[in-house]
């Protein structure tokens, strides 16, 4: 009887440890680049992501994927002033697409940092 309860306890501890390890990650933050303006949005991520696109307020769909240059820096250029709030879509390097709605406010400023709430 003691052996089976020890085995059960060990299995429970292992499951808790696996869940804790699997849910650990770094929260993705977006820093607005110093060169951003009303028609240019430069986003710097704190972790590696790919296939980044944005959807300004009023747009019907997300932009084409933004070019990454330098590493972790993505730029969106527009002929018209960029209207916020702005939604952000990306592919995590570990896999899967994620969307963060309205993460960048209408009054975004160069140098500001926005937390996405997404663990990657």
C-alpha cells in the first residue's frame, strides 16, 4: 500500500514539474524604435520571432510580413499616417502563429516598451 501511494506521489510531482517547465518562457515585449514616425513603425522584439506583420486601426487585414533588419527589428512603412491601436501577429521560433490585438496604442512614442502578455 505504501509503495503505490509513493508511486502516485512521484507521478504527481513529475507532472507538476513538466507543466512548470513547459509553461516557462519569456514575455514578448515590443519596443518602438527611435526612428519611428507617423508613417514609419520600427518594432524591436526582446526575443526571436519571425513572420511579423501588423494591422493598424481601420485596416481590413494584416500587412505583408515585415523585413527583419537588424536582428529582432521589424519595420512597417506607410504612405499614410499609421493609425492605432495596432495589432501584432508573429510566428514564434518554437512554432505557431500568435496575434496580439491592439497592443500598440494610437499615441505610440519612440522608445516606448509595450508588453504583449505572450510567453515565447
